[in-house]
């Protein structure tokens, strides 16, 4: 048997965090009544004119800067022609030859402790299409319904180079990208709600071959697990086709999570089939160097830098630092708590505070399916509990009693300690009485 190498590139569509759509003032809320968030612009009525949402441009540029992209000072919108029931204009406004950002990269962690760099070819701005409904509840329909609420929602498409070599790397890339975009605040990246969607271009080639094989595009993956499983299945399918004497064809395939298999949807269109041309209703987007620099300065400390700081300045292990920085809300909670300590004591407090936060508090919250924002224990209260332990006021056993009271009934830890008589006695004379 020939040994094969998989070659994977991801196209990730991310809904930008804006209150209104990209070319009109319709809201972008999820789960609203079908066709309740539409207007003549997003429905493609004749004679209407699109007006670009500045916030969408800003958020895309901030995200692109976070992954090291070069921002093009001039970009152009194009019409991408295709016919589908959920596309009322019969074209999608996107960007083709001149996107907003190019030539970035994303470093993803490896089990070895090293990092794998995946190049990002481009990030461009476009509008979303609508949604076709083929069932009402559990009842399948013999026709389709069209919901245009999503039509015109601003998306950025992040296109990677084919640098990914395994299903695990594909999942890790998507997870790392999601964390980064949430840090920046560009998107909620909620795959279950469709605000982050991924298409995978998958091909195989004999090990040692440099030319690319014929690729299939896999769609309909709505979780990190489904991306990993779908890519793994597609690699195995293509190897079986080749080993059986067949030929992999270029096509679009849909992933069926229940069956654990991909199914052919259509032959893959090439770019020239879309008949791109510059949109005559939209002027080119021109960004000054000052504008770009202002957006660069607005970026928060990114997770990789924050993780390194926790290891360097606080003495945390790589594992603890990675856990704390996996979500911005978690890292912010940790730092707010840490700031309750005087600067000289922060390094000593970091490890116990990390343990109480990630093990005790998150463990309780996860068991109740609550988020950190819903925590009954505040960052200040958790810090004050750790202070009592470090100052020798209470021992670890008493601390768990106090924490349990804080989580279930609320209250300040020092008040709870006094009320329950949990102050630790270390004086030998006092103990001997």
C-alpha cells in the first residue's frame, strides 16, 4: 500500500459582531420569527442601494491585525453570481480580486509543546445568504420554506493555505481561531447558532509528492468535533477510492453527523463560473494608515501573549496558563481577582487562585451548566477566600466549607468564617485550654 499524506485548507465564515446588517439597518439577532428582520435592501428589491456598515469593516480589520495580516488600503466589492432560492438578488456581494486583508498566519499548539504555523491567504468581507427550511419541527416537507432573516448579515471569510495535515490539526486551528476572535471581540463564534461556519478542502497525495491532489470541499460541519470527524472520514474515503483504482473528483460533499459520512452534493464550481465583477453600487473601501493604526491600538492583549506573561511573571505552568487564557472572560476574572493582592503577593497567590477558579468554581458551574457570568461567587470574593488561606486564618478543609456556603447561599468569606467559627487556632496555649 502507498502511504498517503492529507492536505487540508479551511474556509471559515464568521459572523461579525454588529447590531445591524452589512448594507442596511435591519437587526442581526438570532432565533427571531422567520422573515421578521428584512427590508427592501436585504430582500433585493429593484432600485434599492446598499450602504456599507463601518462597524463590520472595523471588526474585520481588527481580527485581521490579530492574525498578522497585511491590510490593503484599497479593497473592492464584487458581485458573485449564482442562483439559489435563499439568495434574493441572485448574486452575493463579496470581495474577490482586492480583499481587505491578506498574508496572515495562526500558530496552533501541538502536543509536543511546539507550535504549528498555518498561513492565512486572505480575509474578506461579504454578506450572508438566507436559510432554507425543509422541515417544520419533526415533520418533513415536500417543499422548502425560505427565511431571509440572515440575508445580509456581515461575514468575514478567513481562507487558510493548505498547510493543515490532519483532522486534529484542523480542529485545533479552528479552536485557536475561535479563541482569538472572541478575545478581539469581532464575533461570538457560536457554531451552534451558525455565527462560525467551516468548509474544509480535503485532498490526499502520496508521501513525498509536492503537487496537490484533487480536492473535495466538505460542508455542513457545526462543531469542532464534526470538523475533526468529517475531515477524518473524507481522508479515509479518498484513500479507499484511490486504492480501489478509482479517481477522486472535485466536488462539494455534505457531512452527515448521524451517519458519520459525507455525501456528494454537487460538482465543485470554479471561480470563473461565478462571473465576478465589481459592484457598481458600492465605492471602493479606502483605509488610511491612521485608521488602521487606531484599530491596531484598540486590540486587547492576545491569548498567546497573555499566556506567556502568566508563565513568566506569575510562575504558572504552561498548562495552567493555557487553561486560564482559553477564554477571555476566564482570564479577565482571574486578573480581577489577582489584583486584590498587593503586587509582591501576586506571584504567591496566582497558583492557589488558579486552582480554586478552574477546579472548584468552574467545576461547580459546569455541573449546573452555568457560565462564569452567572457565577454566584464574584472574583473579589474568590480572591478574599484565597487571602484567608494564605494568611493562615483558615485551613483548606474549612475553606471548602466556606466556598460551599458562598456558592449556594452567597456571602462574604470573612463574615462566613466568623459566623461558623472556622478561624484556625495555631496558638499552643489556646489549644491546650
